[in-house]
């Protein structure tokens, strides 16, 4: 049986972490503490209605879906507050 010192395991782990962080273009802190998940109304029903320009699952426009990851949390929350109203008025065009 081979006994490995805990210090050796820690050194190997740190080396692997540094390599993974570099490969993903992240700092070591970002690799250890990934960013928090962002809020999303996505229901995984991604079909855009041609009449309204809205996703039938969540109610967002294609432009909103594309920009979602780059929006600040306040903007995302403001859009999410408006989504139920959008889906209740299916005859209105929202993406123009």
C-alpha cells in the first residue's frame, strides 16, 4: 500500500486547479467560486410565435433572450415582471 502525504495531495490539487483555470481563461478565484446563477423565466419551451415575436414558453423576445446573460439583475427582474402581461395579450407584436 502506498501512503501519500496530505501535503502532496494539496499540491497536486492546486496544480490541477491552476491548469483548469488557465484552460478556461479564469482566475483561480473564479474557478473556485463560480459566478452565481442568474434569474431566468425560461421554461425550456423555446418556440417563438411568429405573430407576437414572443417565446411561447417564457414570453421574452429573441433580442431579450440573446442579451439576457449580459443584462444586470435589475433589468432582468423588470422584464420578468412584465412577462405575464405580455403572454395575456397574444395579439400584440412585441419585438418591433
